C-alpha cells in the first residue's frame, strides 16, 4: 500500500505525468502560488536580470519572474509541467522572455556564471542529491548573484539547520535561513534561504 501511495504521489507531484500529473499541476498552481510570488518579490527584479527557475511546475513563479526580468529560463524534468508552464507563459515565450528546458536541479545543462538570480520553490525536498544540486545552482550564478529557495519544512530532510549547512558547504556566502508561514489556509511553514555567490 505504501508503495502504491508513493508512486501516486510521484506521478502527481514528484515527476508529474498523465492524469495524476495534470491534477497535481492544478493543485500545485493553487497551493504554491502565494509562496512562488513571495519568493519572486524577494528577488527584487528590476528588468535587467537573467533568472533561472528550478522546477517551475505549472509556471506561476516562472511567469512572475518572466514579467519582471530581462530573460528567464525554467528547468523542469516533467514534460507535463513544461507544457503547463509553457501554456501559462505563452505570451512571454513568444516574446523570447521565457524559455523552458528539460533538466534537474543536479543537471541543469545551463552555462557557468550566466545568471543573476536562481530561484527554487517547493522542490528541494525531492532532490535525490541535495549537495550536488546546490553545487550546480551555485555554478550557474555570476559572482554576487542571488539564490532564493523556499520549500516545505515539514518534508525537508535535516530541517532548516541541515539546509543551511548544505547551502554553506556548496560555497554560498551571506546565507540567511528562516521560517515563513503562507497565509493560505492549511499551508505548512516554509523553510526559506537567501544567499549569494561570493564575489571573490
């Protein structure tokens, strides 16, 4: 029974596909919207930045970043979610401001030091190798670039303290970690991180 439940959760939320992936995408769009938009606000985008959004799911935060940055790319392993995000960001994709690519947090396929901001919302708890993923996201940022992460603290291996330690071990500087409670009813607290790639 536990195996069936784990598979269903993976099909809906971990690696969304098929009918369960479609339903999971709709649920994520509703449940994650407040957090996605809050993290984009924390980025304080001014229209000149290159932004990477890791695991954008159905594209709420991707669209918000795409509307405010010079160029935004979403790295998403689920074909179902890439399509949903492309539909949600259709005008921005057409304008060349948003692009979607297949990839994972551990293997983005993006160039070194090419981004001003890297954002991840509600997928760090699913990364199979968190140190490798954080090292990869550090690699993407230019010196001084901003990293913002928010994830469900309830399901986060090692909790906030473990996440903070892993972010520091990946080479990030000026690391700040805190808990944030979405206002939406029934939402659990988020563990959030703001950090930068060192300038030297």
